[in-house]
């Protein structure tokens, strides 16, 4: 299989197990997950320096859980700011419902360069190599691996290549994978700025104008600091970064004042282009993060979706490299994650419609605002946005099967503290089961005090429940399904 452009020459000897194109959050997280299993990883980043703009992103509940599973949460909390887990869906200002099924029921706001740095640092501490100023120009795959050619002509050889190189992914384009969807129709300004006006004045004015223009948002993000979202219609060339003057002009046109806007922290614009890769894998080349899906940032799901892709793919690809993966394990990456991306694309489409100008969208928005006063509706939407509602199809069984397990109390403290190594885990309340010949891949905790409503659960390395029961033979069958043949 050949992907142009590429210069046909003898392939170099195998140097790496996995090459990752792109050192954003998805690529860095994937590199760390692979290194937990001693996979030789090289991350190629075309940019010579990390991004300098300080855009604030939000880690949703499921991503926060994943950070806790790998022992990363404390260092991330030091650099982030907790916010209530509500008001995400189409910026409809409703509080989070009580009793969300997580020990981490909050949003964690953190500057994007900071989270990228922390994840990259985590990967390199585990032994991943990162090369900046190294752009993929071509590649060729065969039965044994992938030969990657860089822009400077250097050729590298690995078993697998993963494109984590963003919405304009070079890897996806060279791979010839279709990226169908809708082009951008609506442009929006987003940034963080200082406002001189009192908060009461800002809040009152925004409440007044949002009836007619729901895409306007000025949300406090610190003392005198606001996250600002404005329609970008009529603003300067979309190919150029927006300016403070653009924001001031738009706000004056909409609100009659710019509230003394000054000293921007960061300014950007985004469109509502929505696209999904037709395939996540072709042979030994895979796609993850924005290389596989793009959508408007409404609801703040993009970074989270990519990091969760990495968690799903990492242990499976490592199993393939290490030689113990069941035959179809790597195929479950696309089977599980592509439907999740489809759902995110659909809910962002819906949210953009609810933010549209016009009597129809405004009427639907008013109706949904009323419906969200019902706990079941609000809970459903929050669980969807924060990705704690995901249930992978593992076949018939209790509702918990295929879902992630919350960070329950166990005799050693908390469940997620047992998952730092990225291995499977049998949580056994009967104290009579065993992982036997899978002990090199799966840990075992016999704990009758564990806070579970079922006898035992088998967790995959990504924290999803792969089996529920108390029968050893049934457990062995599922250990083989997810973790390959027994070593005995």
C-alpha cells in the first residue's frame, strides 16, 4: 500500500514501534499510554515551538477521570480552575443536576498550552521521544511496518503510524481517507479579554440581548476577565487572526457598548465545519483526535474527544505491538470511537442550530430551556456533553457492562489509584476468583468491601467494564476476549 508523495528507496531498519504525527493533547496522551506498555514511541511535531496563544480549554468529567486513572490529576489541578459542570449545552444557563455519577463532577478550565505541556511532559517522563520541526511528507506501508518520509528527506521506520495531526491532517490526506461533512457556514469570534464595566452591568445587558442573539456570551473568567463569544459576520478576512478592534466593533454593534474592553489574553475565531473520517484505520496507519473528526467548539468537547480516543487506542495498539492482542482487538478502536464522534458531531450541529438567529431556532431554544428544568432532560444533556453516558456495545448484559466505572472506594483507597499502570483490573468482591495466566496484563484486587452493586467486574485499561459476574470460566472467556491467550 502506497501513499504519495514518497520516494521509492529501500526501507530503513525498524527503529520504532509507533510513530505519532502531532504532539497536541491527543498525540501526547497516546504516546504516554503506549509507553506504559514499553512501546518504542516517536512523536513528530511539525511546529518548532509550542503554541504561544493562551486559549483556555475545559476538561470535562470523563477526561478528568482519565487523568485521575493515570495519576495526573493532582499536577493538572494545580494549573487549572474548577468550575461548575453546567451551562454547556448551547450555552443554556442551567446548573448541573445533583448527584452526577462521578467523584469529579466539575469542569476544569486550563490554558491549552499548559495541558499540552503537562501531557507531553508525562509522555517524555515515561520514555517517549518528541521531535519538533519534523513534518511528515509521505509514507509507505507494507506487511511489516510503515516507512515515513519527513519534509527534509529523512526516512524512519516503525510498525505503526498514527495521525494525530489535526483537522487538516497530512496523514489522513496521504492515506486517502475521505472526510465528508459540511463546510463552515458561520464564523464566530472567541477570546478572553478584560472589561472595565461592573459585572452587574455586563450581566444585565447580555441577558437582554441574548433573546435576540443567543450566540453572544460574556462569561466571567476571573476578576474583570471575561470569555467573550460573538458572531463574526462582517469582520475582517477570515484567514487573518482577529484583532481587539474586531471584538470591540462587533460588541458595540450588538450591545451598543464594548464595556471598556481591553488587554486581551487571547483572541481567535472558529467556524462550524463538521466532518468525520470515513475510516479510522487503514492497515498499519490510524487516525485519532481532530485528524478523525472536526466540529464546532460549542460545548467544549473537541479536546476531550481526542484525549478519550487516545485512551481507547493506546492499550489496544500496545497489545498489538507486544503480541498478545486478540485478533480483532485493534478493530474495536474504530467500532467504539467512531459512533461516539458521530454523536458529538450531531449534538454540536444541534447546538449551533439553537444558537442560530431566526424565529424558529429561537422558539426551539426557549422550549428546550423550559424542558431543561426537568432533571431527566438536564441530566441527559450534561452526561452527553461530559461523555459519562458512553456505553460501548459489549453484547447483552447489565446496564453497567460497556460503561465506565466511577472512582469507587476500595480497601486500598480509591479505584482509580489502582489503574496508574494502564493494565486491566479484576475487582473481586467474592475473594475466590483469579486472573491466572493473564496476571502479566491484568491486576487482581480481592475486596469484599468494594462499593459495588455486583459481585465482580473486569475493567479494561481505559476503565470500561468488560465483564460482570462471579463464575471463573465465564471470566476466563472474557479475559481471553480482551487480553488474548493465557500465558499458562
